C-alpha cells in the first residue's frame, strides 16, 4: 500500500511540473527579426545566371562576361531556314501530307520501316505482318481500308495520303509485292473513305 501511494504521489508531482511548463507566453529571443522575401521578389535564376550551376565547366573569362541565360537562341536558325525542316518539307510539305503519287516511293517512305523493303515483315518489339505473298492483299479494298483507318499498331494514313496516293501504294503492294494483275484507282479509295478520320492513337 505504501508503494502504491508513493507511486501516485510521484505521478502527481510529475504531472504538476510538466503542466507548469506549458504556457501561452512566448519568450522573446535575442535574434533580430528576418524579412521574408515573397516569391515575387525572389530571383530564382540568379544562381544559374551567375554561373553557380556551371561554374565547374566555365573559365574565369567566361564567368567575367555579362550575365546571360545559359539557354541561348542565337544559334538557332529561323524555322524556314532550318535544314531539318527543309528536308521534312521536301517530303511532306507544309500540310504534313505526302507530295508524291508514286506507289513505290510512298511504300518505301511510309511502309517499309515496319514491313521491310521486301515486304516480308519483321519480328522485334512487335509483330509486323508481311505484305508480300499475303493472300489478304488480293483484295484492294482490304488494303485501302487499313490505310484509311489503321489497324492495331499501324497508324491511319487518312490525313497523310489523298485518294490517288492511297491507290498508288495499294497497287504497288498488289503488283510488285504479290504479283497480282490489278488496277487500283482514286475512285476505289473514294468509295470507302469517310469524313471522320481516326485519332492519332493507333488503338482508336
């Protein structure tokens, strides 16, 4: 019983001492109040422009030059003068559509990367079915339908090729890759082309 009462007394004293430490009064400190800069006043790029990020790679002469952004657009040519853009426009033009109506050229520019130049298809990150010696290619409307709408991983060429171009590449696939005596016309494509192109996702 004495032990029990002693424990209660100890606990009561501890609680009293702890509660005495709790107060709403905040003691003043010797530190001077510091002005906090707002996000609007802070220059987040100052360290970068002073060479802090790239100082290890910069010579004293480079660091002494006037401060400029590390990203400089001075050496970038105008869009119309960019050699890469000019190469792109030679094939696709401003409308991102093919210029050529040559079936062989269209096939090798747009189809051969997946189906191979000989049309025999390939295995790799995916399966690219052969277009050569493929009995499905005997139907020109089957091939045209895939060019218009895409199929699984293959994108739609609805926005890239007009009726004449689709007819030309379909005829190349039928004649040159499958040895079929067939004539494919722009009118054949127009029969099944619709006004609502699929999305850019091949799965749509």
